[in-house]
């Protein structure tokens, strides 16, 4: 059996058309021109025949598939999902396909967002993305993050603190305060423990080395007066401290702070914002091959098996008593 012939798609350009016409005018054979230009003899004859008939060069056809414009229904869908999620084109592509079973390429979505002033051109994002290594706990409530964030809302300076579950990124408790204090941080941690303590205990807490969480001045034995650390020790919760001047250690909450700044103004109060974040907004880090998840769904699905059994038994008991 002889060697198979490779099928190559060779683009006929304006430069090649002009070269063919010039060479044919000089009585060069079609075979030689075809070999030089790496096109077929039939293509050379077609270009020359068009020139002889019309006395103008053959206009090369555009290469590739013709671009399709989006219909009015697709544009409406894009704008509705963007209003709901407030995310970029790459993530909207997956959400639209997941929720509505319709595939709209992210390039087309981005173009539409640009035309409505809902996106900006970012040349850095056009570069090839490196594979992302994700670090997270396997189960919900195995570790939570706490951090303070300073923000300006309605012209007023405020301090925002949240308890974020490491595995699901769900906000378990949070609030806006007039000051960064240990009391406020403990209030939120206790609230999270009261809400979810019936499922399982929080095992670890990750914070930075701020004075609300950690006493930097210690005696020769390493002991210090810190009510936050004392509370964790009393409740058998391990305290993990972030590296000094390394906010990436608490990166999940740093990312949440960005989301807060981009979206808080859209909601009347902090509670409505957190509810949207937990139950409406799909989180990219929770995407799987088959489905997308909100933080709330991920939190309940990632609980340890013992917690799920406890939830089932509690529900059965409630239904029987009802």
C-alpha cells in the first residue's frame, strides 16, 4: 500500500494571485507556477482565466467559517445572566450552558458585553493561562478563614469581617462594623458555631497575625493574653496563623473581599449581599466537569458522611413528629 497523501488547506492570498498573473503574462507554465506557489494547477488556471475574462485580479475568499451574529434572544439571555451573576464572559459561557442548555462562545459573549459597556479589554487575559493548582479542605467546616477588610460604603468607612468555609467558600457568618475588635470577631465565630454546631465542630481557624486574632507580644514561655486564642483553645479549635506579610495564605478571603467591593453596592444591606453570594452566584473554583455549584450547594454536599447521616435522621424525626 502506497503512502497516503496529506490533505493541506492552502490559503490563496492577494500576493499569490498577483504573482500568478505576472508569471502567466511572462508565459511561465501553470505547472511551474503551481509548484512555486504550492497550489494546484487548476487554481492557477482559475486565477488566470478570471484575469483574462474580467481584467481584474481574482478576489481571494475569506478563510475559515463565516462569523454568526447573535440573535435578539441570545443577547437578552446574556444580559440577564450577567445582571444576575456579574461575571465575565468565560464564566458566563459555562453558566448559560449549564442553566439553559445553550452554548454561546465566550468570545461572542465578551463582544456583546463590550458593546453594552459591561466589560473592558484586558490584554493580560488574552495570554495563555497556566494550570491552576487549588488548595482546599475536602470537607466543609474542617477549616474556616477569618479576616478584616476596610471599605467605604455610602461615603462611610466601615470594617467588614466574615467567616468563610475553606472547602465550599460559603460565608457562614459576617457583618459590617464600626471598628476592628476581638469582640466582633468572636461574635461572628460564635454565630457560625451556633448555626452549624449541630452538624460537627469547626476543627481549624485560619487568620492573619492581626491583634484581633493573635497576641504578638509574648513572654519567654510563648504565652500571651489573647481572648481570641483562649476561646479557640477552650473549644479545642486549632489556630493556624498566616505567614507574616503574605496575604496569599488567606487568599480565599482576599478574593471574597474583591467580590464584596465589586457587588456590595448592588444590595440594600449586607445580608442580601451574602445571600446572593452564597445561593445565586456560581463560584468558578467549584466548577466540575458535569455541573456548576453555588457556595451553599457545595457546603452541604461537602459535609462529612457522618454529618449527612445526622441530617437525614433529623429530617426523618421531624417528619415523624409532624
